[in-house]
């Protein structure tokens, strides 16, 4: 996992993408595959398009979500460039079935404050 961890010397983000994964007894989530294959593949494709960094988080408490991924981008235009790379996005989205049976929930937005 250390190969996908970046330092905090990156510029402040202007845009974020958060992907939420519900977790229930009827849904599966392969964290090992997610960290060893899906995330490195995603970073490899999105890095050149303006991805600053990303975080995989396991929730605590009584959250309806088991895990979530947050990607920070230079700006909304960077995210738009990643979305416009249709073949890359299709490969990333096609790989989700290897990670989880849950339907991912996407939340995107402009950063209004960063420290």
C-alpha cells in the first residue's frame, strides 16, 4: 500500500470526487483487491489528468457505508478531462465489479476551503 501513498506537499485541491460504498451482509467488498489493483490503476490513469491525491477510508461507528474513496483534483476542468477519457473511465468503472457488489455512489464538488 505504501506505493500509492503520496506526501502532503501537493498543491491545495480545487475539486473533489468522493465514491461511497454501502456495506451490508448481502454486499461484498474486496479491500485487498481495491488497494492492490483498482486504486493503483485509477491513480495511473488519473494522475496525468490532474489528480492531486486520493484517500481510501474505512468508516467507523454506525455508518451505512463501509468504505469511501476521496480523490482531490487541481480543479473541475481536471476532473472533466478524466471523464472525457472514455476508454480509461470505462476500464476503471468496469473493474468496480471486481471490488464490490455494491453500487458506488459518486459525490463531486468544488472545494470552498482547504488547509
